[in-house]
C-alpha cells in the first residue's frame, strides 16, 4: 500500500513539474492560433469557391462567344469564296458576289441574253479567275454561252453592259459570241445553239 501511494504522489509531482506557467501560456497561444486558422479557412473557402465558379462561368461564356464568332465567320467565308445557296433565288447558285443560273435549254446567244434579261440578269459575267474556274467546274461537259460579244473579229470583246473585256483569259475562235467550253473561252456565230449561264449581283437581290 505504501509503495502504491508513494508512486501516485511521485506521478502527481511529476505532472505538476511538467505543467509550468510557460507551458500553459504556450498551450493557450496554440489554441488561439488554431481558432484563427479555422476562422480564416471557414471564411475564405466560400469566397474562393465562388471565385472559381465565376472564373468557370466567364471561361464558358468566352468559349461560347468564340464558337458563335467562328460559325459566323465560316458562313461569311462561304458566301465570299465558295458556292452558297441561301442568298440567291431558287435554282441559282451563289459564288463570290454574284448569283448564277445554268440553263437546261439550248438556244442561240441572242435568245439566251433575252432570257437572262427576263430574269433581271444578263449572260454571265465573271469578275475573277476564281469565278471563271467555278463556272467551268459547275457547267459540266456542256458548252454554255456567256456575256462576251463583239461586232466583228477586228473589234474588242465587250460585256453585255457595254464595258470592255480586259483579256483576263484569251478567247479562241473568230466568232462574235463567246461561250464557255472545257478548254476555256471560245467564240462562235450567234445562230449556234448552246446552253447558257445568267448572272446577277447579290446586291440587287
């Protein structure tokens, strides 16, 4: 019994020696610091969370805006550089700044021009090599009248609006009326029957 009591007394003295005023003060400081940390974390976490949500929302809006802008620019490029079907009348094909109509009938050059005029157009005018190449591809194997003509082999080639042709592409033959063939632009007499191509500017639609 005495041995047990003396052991308890010794352990109590040891604990008392270990818990000094300095150690108590350090313990209190640690608890205060822990409380501050908990308050900071609990206060800042929702703010950080909302901030992350905000960043995600802004980035999502930016991606959406970019995709819309790209789709619109793609549409504009198509209208400018390639075939388009939504800005021209039915049965007409859009390319560049113009709409083109490819006939199925076969008539002479004069009748073809009159037919185009009835559609508020004229026999095809090409404004660039790209448009000419498009017409050659789209017409297929058939020859088609276009809007170049002259009074005689000695005269300059003129468009149907009476502006002079700039000889962008040489015209074969000695005829007075031009047509588009698989080889390029050729000429023939007016009475020959061929298909034809009408054109009009999209600005007039």
